[in-house]
């Protein structure tokens, strides 16, 4: 059988209850002591004033001064009789009347009559009144002494009256039980309040010990800053109460943002609406910078909420690559079928001896692809964008669409951040291909041009277009009219396009295409470096304007995996 262990309790409830009871008892004892101390002084003062008043009344008796002059201090003299009468009537311990020499004429003990008083009577005999607590022949008493004067006002003696100090103490002690009763009642109320508060604290702390709470806090800090998911705790007013390192990284927050509201710490947009709970649902997509996030919000009992964030950027990139690989496989399958037909045709021409027709057939087939590559490289000098356009042209052809380069396309090889522009262009072309899917006369037109240091990207298609009332929300995260792919969700590509444009201070807009369809225009300021000198520019133009075999390998090399160059997420 385990023996109960004595000592300081471990539970928060027990410790707080004991501390509160100790404080309540200490405060009650202190209040009682602070009340008794002035009460004792007040009772002493009342006793001394009462003794002084009796002495003053006795000294005012007109017969005493005559009796002092006409008689002697004896046991049954007129002074002794008068003093005893006054003592009996007032309840004083003693009434002593003395002459100007300090000899007693009256006393409670008749044997003391005729003797000199035990205390100094000089103050009263000098004509002044005095009250004090002092010790005499009858013990400790509250005393009052006044001078005794004759008809002419001359001091002929003094009157000393004493109130037994035991009676003062009895009055003080008589108040203690009542005072303790009040103090006990107050202590009981305090103990009950302490118990109720401690019980509430017990429920809120789940009856844990302080060491358990400290361990939980340590483990929580280690867990929050160790997990690879973003964690954000909000109070009922929408202010950030707690966040871990991953949440700071994903949302570009700082430690100083703790305590601020989401609307003040984050820019306006879907991400802020999702975190603040203005958009409901599970696994909501949001975009922060170039990151694709999946957010889940769980309300708490105190009116706040806990938000978890997962970085889905890498998954979306892999999914995009999967989509590109599937498209490439479909394109290769179609090309394999087309090449088989061409080889069969070529074989037939050779077997029939139509050699000139065979040469013309091969030249025509190869020339179409070469013309497309040369057309791109003449107008777009950046290798990444050129490779992207050549690859997208091939994919569009295999999907039954026609992708053409606008005559206004002119882009020198001076891009500061080519991957960002590749992301913009790749997403716009993919969106146009999806919009025109299934149309027999699907047409896409791409225009990429430089206006000083500003890059303008325009992609138009003859698809169904975008209704005017939907043009504001088409660039928001999660908005889409397409079925989700196998790897996840859609509604990210155009949102990324807008974010990339706005990061450079630009814009992304959608309008109507002449003749029907949609036209997307993205403006990216400061996307190009300063133009070089004329000699360097001419050299650069000569290099990039080459056509034929020297130019073709460069584009072909970049166009092997056209979807890899986009870096885009639909």
C-alpha cells in the first residue's frame, strides 16, 4: 500500500488554492490586528479622559477646599467621605485628594491616608491638568489629575482619579470574539471564492501540474518550429497570436507582426480572405508570392482560429510536368502515326520510281517545321522564350490548333528575368489551348514585344471569350471553369500570371479579341536591361538574326521539352 506523500502539492489547482487560502488568512489576520491596535489606544484614551472628567468634577466641589483648611487627614474625615461617595457613584478605582504638600486626605485604602502620594504630583500642584497611564500603589491605571483651588483661585491641593486598567483590557477583550466572528466570516467567504477560482483554473488547465505545463510549452515550441507546415493561431479579433517559422516563410511575415491583424500584416486578396475565414471550405488554394499554398482553418472555442498552411508549389510543379509529359506523349503518338503515314507515302513514291516527287514531298514536310522555327528566332531573340514558342507551336499543331506569331513581335535578348516571362507566356498559351479545345478552326496568336524596358505579352484566341462580369475574378486563386486534373486543383495559372506582373509593378488584363474570343495582355515594367551601344547591338542583331542550319540547332535544343521551360502551374 502506497503511503501518502506529504509536502507541497504538484497540481496547479491545489497550489493556487493553498496560496489563495494563505493570502486570505494573512489578510484577515492583518486586518484584525490593524483594527485592534487603534481600538486599544482609543479605549486607553477614553479611560484617561473619563478619569480626568471625574477629577475635574471632584475639584469643582466647593466644600473640599474648606475641609482641607478646617480638618485633618483622617479615616472618617469629611474629605475621605466625599471622595468615597464620588468613587462609588462614578465607578472609579480610586479618588485621591491631596494637599499642596502631596499628602493624601483620601484613599481607597484608609491606611494610606496621611502618607505622601506614590507618584509625582508636581504638575497638578503647579496648576496644570494631566492624564496618563501609570503604576501606583493599586497597580496600573488610567489617571487624571487636576489642581484643587480655593475661592481666590489659589492652588491648595490636587485631585487624582484612577480607572482600573483591567477594566480597559476587559472592554478590549470583550470585542475580540465579535471581531473574530466577523473575521471568520470574511475568511470563509474568501476561502469559498478561492475555491471557486481554483476550480475554474483546474478546468482550464485540465488539472495539470506546473511542471507538466512547462513541459507542454517546451514541447509546443519545439513542435511548432520543427514541423514543415505553416501554423498560424488567431484570436477572436483576427489578430495573429502565434506563428511558426514556416508560416513566416510562406507568408513573408516577420516576428514583429505578432499581435497585428491579418488585414494589416498581409496584402489584400484571396490569401488574406482565406486565412481570415471570409472564404469557407477545406484545402483552399491560395497564392503568396510565387508559392502555391493549401490552407485549412479550424475555429477554436474562444472565438479564434488555427490555420495550417502547406506549400504545394513543388507538387503543382510536378503535376504541371506530368501534364506536360502526357501532352508530349500524346504529341509523340500523333507524330508517330503521322510519320508512319509519311514513310508509307515516301516508300510508295520510291517504289513507283517517282524520285523527284519523293524529294519534293520530304522537302515540303521538313520545311514547315523549319519555317516555324526561323519565324520565331527572327522575332524573339531570347532562347528560353523562343524555345517555348517553338514547342508550343508543335503542341498546338498536334492538338488541331494554329499558333501564329504576330507581326508586331520584337523581343531582344535583354531580359532580366527570363523564367518569369516564360511562366507568364506558358500559362497564357496553355489557357488559350484549353479554351479552344474541340474547335475545328482553333486559332491562337502570340505577340511579345519590348517598349523601352517594358515587356508586353499578348495572347489571343478565338475561343468562347470571357464575359465582362467575370473578368475581375478570373485572375483570383482557385477560380476556373475546367475540370481538375488528376494531380490536384486548377485555378492557379492566371493568378500566378497576375502576381508576377504586379511584382514588377505591371498588370494583367483580359478583353475581347476582334472577331470573337479572348485577348490576354500582360505588362511587365523594367523587364529588360538598358540597350547596349550601337556596335554591340548590331553585333547582337547579326548573331540572332541568322537563319538556316546555324540557327536551327539552338532552338531545337531548347525545344526538346517545351513544357519544362514554362515553370508554370495551371
